């Protein structure tokens, strides 16, 4: 197939089955429901060749300031034809002048650097079957009325207005919360993803609170398969391994057109996903 035979079209739900086949080829864990969730928050593009999906990319827009570029994948038989660059150009155009963030693999790093992305952190992926964990004191299940405050706390931690994401998480996940002096000081989310479940985002003042939130979410779920994506300097790696979640890889967090960030005492300890930040 020639590069000139590849057409870029808007990514719609009709392309989800083809996208799923691509991610299975690349050994990504995503279910069609995981693709659909990202698409519902994003503007996407599909590369079509001879009637089938041979590449995808999405820009997930958070407010007017930030976007994550994600789900960038090209059929392994079609690489080297410049499809990845065309997909990225579309995603960056969709993001307009926003700060853009992504998590890169080593293979994608050269292209992203050429497009102006610069490394700012390392992501580590932990997954496996959960060991027996006791629920800690001081953490409880959240109520529906807490979701707006979660979104505000998340924005303070990561600099993204993700109220659209939190509306979905409220439908599909469960929230744990730490309250102090009448205010929420940390929260965590557990939802279905891939081979089992994913814990994240987890937002807290410190690593001890992050561990307690994760412990509460995982208590009583021993033997279930779980994934956590965190930062390499989060202070959680040893504890996650002891909890049955092996370090199985990760990625390189990169930013383009990075805006200045205000200092904050609240931090993100686990991502919503590598796609969603």
C-alpha cells in the first residue's frame, strides 16, 4: 500500500473495532470500552487504507488550556510511510494552542522530540494480582456530592481542568476520600480497565496518604488484577511491589508549549491512565 492511498478521517464509534484490532496487535490491554471512553472525551483521527483502520490518534481537550495526545498507533505493517507524523499533525491541530502532554515510548521519542515535545518525568507501570491488604483508618467511600471538589483538587495537582473526565469517572468508578477539618485532602478512583481494574487518579498531600487511599480501594480484592501508573519519584514503587504489583514498564512523560505552573502542596500519585494523564 502506498502512502498516497491512506486517507485521514474523523475517528467515530464506527472505527472502534478497527482500533481495537490495532491495539491487540501492539499488545495493549485496552478493551473496546476503554477506547470508547477516551473517544468520548476527545477529537480523534483514523487513518484508513483499503477500507480498514491502519492508524489512530486522539487529542483529549481539558478546558481551554491543556490537551493530552494519546492512542497514537500505526499498523506494524504500515510503519515507515509517514502515517504517524500525519496523525500527530492532526492531533496537534485539534489541540490548537493548548499545552500538550503525552506519554511516549522509546520508539516514539524521536518523532515527538521533532514536534517540540520535551521530557519532564518518567512514568512507571505496576500491575498484577493484588495481595491481601487491610483497609486503613481515616479513609471512606465518597458521595456523589464530592465529585465537583475532586475535580478542583485534581486541577490544583495537575494543572488540567478535567471536569468532563470526572463526570465519566463518577459513572464508571468508585471514589475513596480522606477528609480533614471538614475538607477533602485526598482522593482515589478505582474502575474497570483492560485485564481487570485500574486505580487512578490518586491525588494527595503526601505518599503516606496516597498509600492509604490505594489500600482502601484494594482492601478485600486480593487475587484481582490491578494496574497503577505512577511517577518514578512518587515513593510508591516498593509498596506497590510488596502489594503484588510488579513493575512491568512505563513511559516518558513529555510536554509541548508548557505553561508555568503554580506551586502547590497537592500532588498526583497515580494517573487516570497514560492516555488521560
